[in-house]
C-alpha cells in the first residue's frame, strides 16, 4: 500500500447541527406561540366556563356577560399566536353579534376548547419529535466523539503501540 492509502483524514465531514431559533425567528415561523403560560391560563378559563354553562341556565345579562368574556378570551389568545394560528382561530371563532342564545354560547365555547386541545396535542407532538431528534443528534455526537477519542487500530501495529492498550498512561 502507498502512504496516501494508509493515511487517515484529519478532519471528518460533520453534518451541521440545527441552531436554536431566535425569538424573532419564532415570531416569523409558522404555528408559534409567544406566551404559552398565558395560553394555558385562558384555555383553563374557557374550559371551566364551558363546564359551568352546561350546569346552569343563563338569563340574557348572563349570556351577554359570557359572550363578552368569550370575545376577550379569543382576543387575548390572538395576541399570543403566530399569524397563521391567529387566522385559523379567527375563522373558527368569529365575534358574536348581539346577545347569543345558550346553545350558541355552548357551541362556540366547545369549539374553542376543542381547537385549544388540538393545539396542545400538536405542541406535545412537536415537542416529542424535537426531543427525539435532539436525542438522536446527541447519540450521533457521542458516537463520533467516542470514535475520535478511541480510533480503531488498523491491526498492523503501524503506530508503534500495543493494540490492546488504549494509550500511553492507561
């Protein structure tokens, strides 16, 4: 064999690891949430309101008040969502006109709760996928790091060391 064939390269080609997104990139990306804690608080409130309205009969002032709360909740949710999610929410939960009936309120609230639950499931799925990808990258880096620290001997003893001993001090 010639010297060119037995030499090992000094640098490996390494795949670029993804860089964590900046807050500006998150705002510009699709399906982002800027304030998850606020989203959770509003979702809990809407769910509780839905439960309460199922158990009681509302008079006109109660329905008006609940419609106002619903409108404010949708507005607050819109503030923490990316433009594409905001558009989806706006199409799903249009503003209520006049004083809605109990049935209209229940349907609107159930629709909103269902959408929020779907959003949470999507977040969980994205986090799981992100965690799995990070774990795979970490394992790949560990594997590469271990290979770089403990190169396999070529078997001919050309480096002058006993192949059974990993290094000078061990």
